[in-house]
C-alpha cells in the first residue's frame, strides 16, 4: 500500500473508524469504532477527504499509533493511503 517512513509494516493495523463532530476543535474528527483495539476517545489524524464525510460515516483504514513529543498518543493514517467507506 505504499506506507512510507521508518516503521515496521507489522505496526500498521486496519480498523473501522467513524466521523464525529469534535466539539473541542469545532470541526469533524475521526475516531476508532468500539472493539477495534484502541480507546474510542483517541483521535485519528487522516485525510481531509475522510473528515469531510457526514458525521456517522464509517470507514476502514490503516492506522499506526504514534505521538509527538509532549502530546497525547494518537493514530495516524496518511492522506495518501486508501480507505473504504463501509456505511
């Protein structure tokens, strides 16, 4: 799938996520659906295309857990990676 960077491919996981309205940021965000192995309150950094879907839309996408120095952990999915709308 063309994942760049220095990560081991085994670190990437395909999960189902949903678009939600993030009150704290006043715009749509993306989070894992329940039962995906991640807390449902962890945010996913992903393409604007996904965030522009209507609230409640579910997508399958590859993610990797990461964090930036001094920030909370989050999931990352490159805007270059494919995703699939499942609902």
